[in-house]
């Protein structure tokens, strides 16, 4: 009985421009079911690209050239596109960093939510609408019934991010990837979203990959942590182990930048 | 959206006046009075005609009064009488406009139906044969003189192959045709002119559509759509297309003056009795009232076309449809 | 940057052809076998032969010679017309962009108004009034084609004027015109160069249309467009009157378009993707 939801082995994603950029250079980590795994590092360390590689959303000139991503016994990197599409948005979901560009400006929130449901669940539109409204409510959007008919540009950043979270959860995924979900938001809103995420983690029994450059946030949200630097995980382990005994100097520098941890 | 339209209409007022100023300027470009060149070279124009002309342009009055007079006449579309046959200019134009409008609308439809899909395909399947061919097509399309193409096609289809008629919009025995026969006859006559009219803009629109599509596909929400597990065609033809087509609507509005102006060329080549041909004849005959009349009407048509394009755009883009309640 | 230029196939092909055609026109007297205006009534409408490479027209004039000399006319009109358009456009656009405010609104409104007139209509109307001469044609094409350049320069200057070196220059007491001329315009010139190159192609097309319609370059002065004028009446009989001048127009304009697009790729690098 495997208690691991995701096993990433030696993942390599390179970008072939005028030079070869080794964006993800041999990354390995495992995530247990129900665990919150934090991927921390500065911008450009390859965190986002690792997440995108898991869902095979890398576009040319990038290419995942090596490694295995084992999910539910199958290697995602060897899967055909149709099977991958079944997994994207339903068994593995992702919430992106910038809420103002993540949603399509010409479709209503409701349309985009229903679309997410109908892509994976064989229900009729009425049921899909009901499900969408339910999740918009779960993420604590005030006036969620009105927001359903709104367009993205009518909503605030915080609300839009809640929508993205709702959209990622509506098909009850097993693994949720959060790519810097609060970085683009105001500090007060950040706190609210993190509270929301706490709640969701407790209620929905998800496994989570939480990506951030802010060790403070990682410390708050995660159980296990991987520190990324220049495309590699240089240190990995239980959160408290790393905070108390960072082995690498880079990790120590990251920790120092967060004064709250002493 | 209604408030947007009203605002736009108000914005048109200064443009309207601007048009009157520029056209006024054009009339008075001629050294000496506009009447001199025409009439002094033309002994047939009688003294009365000259007086009438001077009164028409109010040349006996000071400049600002002349201008106000012109604005009044412009607004009422009173462009006087043609030099050539003394008929009311507006009447002459009214007879010719339907054909020109018909051809331009048909060519717009052709541009939409061919140019947009072509642009989309060259954006989506970048390496395909079709995409490369359409790039070649676009370059050649931008570089070919329309009138030359017209001559070539006339030669090919009209004379060598004898498939299509090369002049006018009706055959000589038009009257004897049935209704369907009549419609088909006109249609056959219009094929070449519409194709030529569409040709130049086709290249431009497909190129623009292509770059708009490419730019849209790079945006974040496309990544979200793929991450949701949507199929490639859903991502491209729903999410991307609906965004990419918006600037193309604006561009189509901007290509309207080009279409109207181009009608001069193909209408004279194909002997189509439209507004463009009338303009050409008037230019050749130095028939100033008609020249100014058509110039002004051309500007008005362009204004209307742009307004329509703007309205269409504001309807299509939800960000415009409501005055942002952010 | 020269390296990038040499690597760009479009720009290179275009430039090579343009240089060729310019040399062609410069050496016209040496290349053309006949006097382009020489009327030879014994040889009307002869098809291409070794005596007459491209055949003769309705007055027996050698078409090849007319095309060679015509290249001078067409090329110079294209060049000067665009020169005028660029001068007007850069001036108005930089003033609008730099000073902003009311001046900007008025000037941009002016641009909008000018764009309302179908260009060919306007050109035809003005030339009809002023009578066709090569000078008038150049000026009118230029005076109706500056709007795009103006917008481009204005957009560039709007972004550039916020840069530090502008503030520094102001502090040092540089006059406005100095800042515009020495600092802003040279940096903004990229898109204008592209637009001007493409514009030369466009101007050549307009001139040939005008000449074709009879309201451009007047015979006997040869221009590629007015040679084609005969082509219309001799349709089906004398294909050489239509094909050859047209090909020259097509290739020349194509060359300018290739050069322009190539310059655009070089000067406005976008994120390269597959």
C-alpha cells in the first residue's frame, strides 16, 4: 500500500534557446498522501517550472527530457495527452500566481467554473452550476451568487484568487499545486487567503505542493520542505529539522531573511 | 454600452468639423479661384455658369462666411450641380452608392471568411505548409498593384478562358433573364471586382489575425485553460480566439477608407457604374462639385464604418460593455 | 547589429534587390538601348524580340527602355514622397508626444480627421485641382501619408521622455528642441525606419496607380504605371505591355516590404518562440 501520492524522480526540464538553460536539473522528491510539501527558493530557481513539468505544461523551447513522475502508479511523463487531460484539473489541479491574468477576461466566472466541471464530470449544466456555486461559497466569496455572473475585471485581486482556488477544487482533486498563491496580493489579503487555505487543507483532505519564495509562509503552511536553488533541490526534509539545523548556507540565508523564525 | 455609443457620437462632432475644414482647404488649394482654372480653360462655360459657380462657392464673400456656407451645405449634403451635366451632385452620387456599397460589403465578407481563418491557421500550425504558403501570399499580396492584378485576371478569366465577363454589372441581354438569371448575371459580373477589392486587405487582415492569435496564446489564462484539462481545440478556438479577434474588429474598421478609395481603381477598370467610377470621371473632367461631393461622402462613410466597428468592439469586449465597476 | 542584419534573410534579399534596381535606374542611359520617347510608327505593338527585349507600345516606343527610365521616376517619387511624410510625421508626432496635454489632443485629433478621408480620393482630388506634375505627386503622397509615422513617434516619445537622461538634460538647461532632436528622436527612430521602408513600397504603388489612371506621371515621361495604362486598352493583344511593368512594380515593392519586415524583426525583437 503506497502512502505516496506523488513521486518525482530526477526530473530534468531544459530550455533550448541560443544556449541550453537547465531550468530543472535533476529534481527528486516524494509527497505523502495528505501532506503539505513546500518548495521554497528565490525567483528563477525553477520552482514554478517544476510544478508545470508535473502537469506537462511546458511549452517549446522548453522540454522535459528526463525523469519520472509517478502518480497513482503511472508515470505522467510517459502518458498520452488524452489521459493527461483527464488528470489536469480533476485529479491534479494548479492555482497560479497572478490572479489578474489567470482568468479569461471575456468569459464570466460562472462560465469558466462550469467549463471546469463539465470537462471532467458527466453531469448536466444545472448540476454543474450548483457545484460551481457551492465551491464559490466554500472559498468565502461574499455575494458568490452575483460573482457567478461577473467578469474578471469587475473583481478584486483577492476575490479573483479565491475564484482560481475554487476552480481548482471543484472537481475534488487529490493533489493541489499552489504556485505562489499570495505573492501578487496585498499583505492583508495574503493573510486572508492563507487562512482560507488552512481551512481547505483541513476540510478537503488534499495533498499539496506549496511553492513560495517566502520561508515565513512556507513555515506556516507546510510539513515537509524542499529548498530549491538553480534547478536543484539542495536540502530537503521535515520543516522543523530544516529550520533548526539548516545544512546548507543558502538555506541559512533564506531563513535569516525571515525574521519571524528564530 | 449605450453610454459608450453616446460618448462616441459626441466625439464625432469635432471630427466632422475637422473634415469640413480640410475639405474646404482642398477646394481652395487651386491658385486663384476654383472657378478660374476650370472655366478659363473651358470656353463652353458661359458667363451665367461662372456666376452660378461663384455663388455656389460663395467666392464673392469673405473667407469665414464661405466656410460657414460650406459647413451648412456639407451638413445638408448640398454639393451643387455637376459641371458635366448640370445635374444635382447628390442625386448622381445616390445613384452610384448602392453598387459601391454592395461590392465593398461583399469584399468585407470575403475578407472575413478567408482572411481570419487563414490568420488563425498560420498562427496555430506555424510550421505547416499552409502557414508558410500564406506568409508568401501575404507578402505578395502587399506588394501587388491592385490594378495590375485586375488586368491579369481580366486577361485570364475574361479573355483567355472566357469564363467571366469583364465589364459592367449586367450583360447586354439582361432584360430577358429570369429573376434567378438576373441575380446570377450580376453575381458573375461581380466576382472579379469583389475579388480584386478584397485582395489587398486580405493579406493585411490575415497577418494581423495571426499576430493577434500568437500574442493571445502566450497569455496566462491560456495556461490556466490547459491546466484545467481542456482540449486543445477548446483552448484555441474558444479561449484564445475570442480574445484574439477583438483587435481585428478595430482593424477592419480602419480598413474601410482603403476599400472605399480602392473602388476608384477597380470600378474604372471593370466599368462598374459605382461611386468610385463617378469619382474617376469627375477627376478627369475636373468636375469640382462632384469631386468635393464624393470626397465628403467618402469621409462620412468612413466615419460611419469606424463607428460601426467601434460599436461591434464594445459589444464583443465585456471590459467595454460596462463602465468598469472595479 | 550589422551581424543581425546580415543573418536576416528577408532584409538581405530585399536590400540586394533594392540596390540592384537603384543601380539599374542610375545607369539608365547606359542600359537602355533606345531613347524612351523615340516614336517608331513602323514598329507599333511588336512582341518581345531581340530588337526590343520587352516589345513596343502603341507608339512604337521600346518598352524596355521606358521601363529602365521609368524606374528613375518611380523610385524617386517613392523616396521623396516618403521623405516628406517622415518629416511631417516625425515633427508632428514628436511635438505631440513631448508636450502632451492640449497640443497632443489637438494633433491626434488632426490625425484622426485625416484618416477619415479615403487616401486615394484625397490624393486624386488634390491632384485634379492642382494638375498632375511630378512635384505635386510627391508632395501630395507625402502629405497624405504621414499619419502612421506621427503615431509611432508619439508613442515612442511618450515612453522615452520619462527616462532619466531626459530629466538630466533638462536640469542642465537643455532647450526643448535640443532634447527632442538630440535625445528623443534618435532613440525613437527604429519603428519609423521600418514604417518608412514599408512606406516607400506603398508610395510606389500609389504613384503607379495614379499614373495608370492617367492622373499621375504624364506621358511621354515614362513611369511604370503609365506604361500599364496602354496595357488596359490592348488587353489580350499585347500581353507584354501588361506583364513587364507590373513585374517590376511587384518585385520592387516586394523588395521594400522584405527589407522593412526584416528591419522590424531586427529592431523590435520579440520573445522568440518556436
